[in-house]
């Protein structure tokens, strides 16, 4: 439960949320390039599954950043 409180704190805190968005953008773009770059460079088509994967990829670094900031600041 403390992990969810930490994430909730970060999402509700404007500064922490902005930091998480920046982290998610940078890390998410890198992960998308790693996961989808070679197939795209080889001319493979983007399937629905690849589009879904591409869209949800930035949420992982966002949640990890929120969790880390929340644990540090809330002291859970």
C-alpha cells in the first residue's frame, strides 16, 4: 500500500509530476527506439500490437520515477 501512496503523492505534486513526465519522455523515447527502431529500419509494418506497445512504453518510466520520488519524499 505504501508504494501506491508514494505514486499518488508524486502524481498529485506538480513538481514531481513534471519531473516524471520529463523522465518518461526521455527514457520512453529511448526504449521505443530500442524496441521498434530495428523493425522500422528493416521496413516492417507497424502492427496493432506494436502500436499498443509503443503507446504504453513511456508509462513504465513515468511510474518508476513517481515511485522513486514518492518513496524519497513521503518517507513510506
